[in-house]
C-alpha cells in the first residue's frame, strides 16, 4: 500500500483527510502512482501533471525518503520504503517569489 501526502488545497479538492493510500502494481513508478491517484480522484487530473503532456507542473515537487524526486524520470522505480508503505510519497506545492 503506497502512502501519498497531498498539499492542503489538493486534499480539499479530492475531499480526503490525511494520507491517501493506493494499491499500485510493481514496479512502482511516479507515473503509475500518479495514474492510480488520478483514477481514484479524477478531480486531481491536470492539477499535478499537465493533462496533455503528462509532465509535472512547474510548481509541484515530489519528495520521498528525504530526497527530491521531482526531476527523476517518471518511469524510474520509487524507493523501496515508499513501495512498502514505510515512507510516504510527498506531493508539495513549491513556493516562489521573494
């Protein structure tokens, strides 16, 4: 069971409290995880990834196991602690400005 932590505005949009738990077939990748998330919560389509290109939106970041995975290939396997539910996959809205 994969644990996903969404930022507050996306939790509100998806109408969830706390973590989202997803079953994702192995090998678990960002692409498969996000596909499962959007399938379960269709209102999130287009908020995390561009609907046409499937690329991560510029002001969204992905973290797991204290590492920034935002620029990793969407088809790279996620870390084992995430795959086994020991660590969450964090989706974070990046901050900009000054």
